[in-house]
């Protein structure tokens, strides 16, 4: 185990350390003396202090030493701006940055990319120079989507990666614990601080049987999402095992892990298996596959390991699913979908089908989808709906171009978009349907919250396998079931589509395509980081004020948000993405998507100091200018969705003190703490209903202590007697220091000064 095997082909000095991992694990085993799940093995083998760390699933905070950090361009800007203020000359752990989120889909890959490079020049220049300066690998625009590049180049079995994007768990397809975090967590690891994670519970998913016909790995996660719902994975790692895993490709496993983000799971992963070995070998990393085989005993769950919850799925019986609209956990098997469309009045015509993205753009996905398109073409049919293809990486694009699948898609009527997020993150200049018009689209992406793809709240967005997307695109209707329904060919004769076929890996190997990687230079001292002081997209950060040490009295409720409040509602993506590096400018989108309980409207709240109604950010700015702190009241799973720390930075920047909810999504809760905010939950969730938007509150912050509820006094606006509500929190001692110092970053800077 003490062989020297490099983590990847790009970096010379970063090795996989199975020896150290197995030593750490031996220490933990001697303490716990119980069979371990694979997820636990990875986490415990990366403990900062395996001897002393308190370890209890669902309770302890683990201090971990990840192997790598990955950032996408939207989140990297703020992460690097924060890292810069820590005053170090290089990142302490291997890090990469990936340009994928800022490329808008309009007229096709090449032109869209060229336009994006022009529009985003100052951001790309900043990232390219900052990466060169601080020893970070930089993947230029056009290289592909972060998670696909990580899978192709950096993920390895047993590794621990954190990524500033919620679909980082994609790396679980290579048996890695790949966890989505906020930029502030990434900054910690770049700066060599241990990274803290509440020890997750472990949900086991046992797969038996074998898929066939139209069923794909995507259908496994669509089914799991249906079972567990968007909240069901919160605080847990989902671990797939059982005989059914042996027949899955690594990329299929990655799809499943990727979309585990939709059930709120910390991450998802598979035990090391043959599919992973084959994929490592196909992507120039056979040495890693062999090394993993030598260490394979520790790259799977121990015999008898116990799961906190166990789900079993028989792949032989699994039907293709279509999930949505508006939420990824509303699953419908294809046999019942047409009826569901009727029963719910979903728009029947399919306007656009979209395949690809980080979730589903493997060689296998593209080949199977192309086989269906070819079948249709052979019958003289093309896509009836609009059809787009987003390759996940330049390597995939070049390979499917060489092998003919792209040509098939184009013949079929498809538009090939840039190797980037595009419509998946709202970067879609959609023109076929006016805003506000109800319509249906279906994609092989992972997330389908209201307005996510095209900014149109009336768009009914469904998610499915690429196979199902192509099939429905041929019919142009949500009523089509390719397993049972016939189509008419160009002469009016009926036929049925053949079940899709396609190779898991390219028989001629992958074609790397254009060179899109920028390695850090040997001599980094001469590099200057490019930030213009007049930029409206980048802004050097100033530290937040420390806590004033007093109880907070008579605070207004900026908004009492009703129902779902995702990070998209708190800090909307789409057109705002371009301000990710400029805190003051992007704060103009704060909470503009949240529904105000007072009037049922978005972005209209009452300013208690003037009595006027105004936009949420404007009212917050007015309070800030007057020195009035404020709070937000939220519902269940507040902050679900993505890892974007802007959703925490913005309320802090605009003078918020606390976010008080029925419950939080994990990443968002941590992000709020990092920025020096107080994420608090109603000890009794029913208390949410006792507060009215116009009430005032006192937060007795001087009583804030680890493990103790925090009292809040509510002063009802109707003049009735004030009453007390107990609020819970999950702060530990070091996190309380973040609050007191004003932020985690202030705490780091303070520590490095002393
Ligand atoms: Fe990009 Fe969509 Fe994947 Fe996020 S989920 S990384 S936006 S393709």
C-alpha cells in the first residue's frame, strides 16, 4: 500500500495515500469495534485526529482532511476572493477551478462559447490569474462541467473531495466521498484548516436484479427520490450496494450519486466495483484501478455493517420514471405517466427535450440516446419538439463527434450546446415560448424547481433518463410511452421504437478534444491577480463587523417566508450569476423569490420604519442604513437547493442577524454560520404559526450557548402580551467563535495574526 500512485495525470506531487488511510482506519476500528459502512470508512480514514475524534453518527462533528477541492466558476469567484483575504501564497490542498456556469445557451456550442468568453472576460481573467497565482488547476471555458471533469480526471475510490457545487456527489460513481459545500468551507481546506462535517447517518440502498430495455441508472435515482423525497436524505450519506451494483457502469453510478443531491443527501456513493475499474482504465488511470484493487477490502462496507435506513430496489422490476413538474421527488412510472398528465392538467404538448448536463452525458448515455434517434430517422422521423444536447465535457463532445452520435443528433434536429451548464442553470435564451405561458419541457438533468431552466414560472419541467427524453421528443407529447405505444413512420405505417442500445465505454478510447487545461506555472511569484477597482462584477471583500456582545431587541421581521424557500429564492441564479464576485451588486437579488406570508407575493414587504411597501433588498438596505438589524422567518428545509454561499452572504451584508426556520438544508445552515449569522430553528415547529410578519422580536443572544435553546421574545403587532418562544441551534464551540468574531474568515485571520 505504500506505492506512489498519483491522484491524476495532471499533478506531479499529489499522491493517493491508501497507507495513511488504512492506518487511520485501524485506529478508529480499535476504538469503535463494530463493522463499518463504506461511507464511514472513507470519512474516518480522513479524520484529522483519529485517536481523539468523538464519533457518533448523526451527532458528532467530524474534523476531516479532504484530498481535494473543486470549485465551479460561479462559486469560485467568492471562494477565491475569500481565500485571498487569508493572506497565503498558495492553496494548501490540491484544488481545481472549472468554467462551466457562465455560458448561456442561445444558438449553439461554438458561438455561445465565444460570446461567453467575451462577456465574462474579466471574471475568466480573474480566475485564470488567481489560479496561476495560488497554484490551482484551471479548466478553461469550453472544457466542460465540473462534475464530469472531476469524474474523468480526479475522482478515485476511497478519496474525499469537497466541491463548491451541490452536485459534487457525482464523484461517488468512482467510489469517492464527494461532498457539496459552500465556498467558505472550500476556503478552509484551501487554507489547511480541517473541514468540519456533522457525522452523517448512512442510508443503504440495496440493488438486486438487473436492468434491461428502457430502464437506466437514472431511473434508480428517480425512484429513490420518489421514496425518500427532497428531505429524506438530509444529514445522511446514501450508500448503494448489493449484487445489482455489479452490472452498472461507473458513469451510470455517477448519475445516481449526482442526483442524490435532490433528496438532500450529504453525498451518495457506491462500493468500489468492476465498473469503476473499467472506467479508470479507460480514462488513463489503470494504475489507480490496480492500486484500489490492492486496497479493495477497505473500499467497501464491512460484512454486517448497519444502515440507519435500508431501501431495496429490484432492478429487474424497475420501470422508467418521469419526475416532476416543479420538484424532483414527484416520481411517476412511465406506465402511469399519461394518466397523471391528464389528471393534473399538465400541458400535454412537449415543447423541448434536453439531454446531457453533468448528470447524464456519458458515452453510454449519448450512445443509447443516439440509437433511439437513429431508429426514428430510419423511419423518416425527426424530433417533433425542440431538442438540445449538452455534452458534459470536451472529451465527451470530441468522442461522440468522432463516433457519429453528435451527427445523428443534428440530423434528428438537435442543437448541440456548449460543454457547460447552459439551460440546467437558467443560462438559456429561450425564445419558443413567451414568459408566463404554461408549457412542458423534459430534460435528463437533475433539478427542476420552478423557473430554474428558463426563468418562466409556468414552465412544467420534468426530469427523466436521456432515453425517455429522446423518445418523448420524437412523439412531441407527454402521452407517449415508448414501451407500449406505436408511432407512425413517414408513410403512415405504425412501428415501435426499439429499446435503446449503446456501449458503456468507447471501443476506440476517449478522444480528449481541444486542450482546455491551464496548469499553474512553475514560478508563480510574478503573476498578478486581475481585479479592477471599478468592476461591477468583482469586488474585494471587507470583513464583517464582530458581534456587539448585546442582546438584540425590537428587531423587525424582514420577511416571513411561506412554503419552499430554496437558495434559488434567496439568491436567484440566471441573470444574477454574473454578479457572483460582487457582493454588493448581487445583494439586489436577496430573497426576491421568496413568498411573503403577509400578502402572498414575492419581493414585496412592508418597511416597518416607514410603513411603505418595498422590494425585499431595498427594505433591508433601508434598515441597514438606519442601523436596524433584522431577521427572516422561514419554513421547512429553508435553503434547500444549492451550496451557494451568497444566499448567506447577502443577508449578512444587508444587515440581517438571524434566520429562524422550522428546519434548514445542511449546507445553507453551515454557510450562515460561516458568515456570522445565526441559523435558528423553532424548538417546537408549530411556533412558526404563532408569529405574524409585522411582529417584532428580541433575540437574547447573550444567552447563546452550545446545546442550549435560545430564548426569543415575540412582541405581537396587535398589542397583545409578549410571549417567549424557544429556538434551537446546532452551534458548537468553534462555530460560536465565528458568530462572535463576525465570520469564520475573521476568526481565521485573527488566529493567523496571533
Ligand atoms: Fe451545471 Fe446543472 Fe450540473 Fe449544476 S446540475 S453543475 S448547473 S449541469
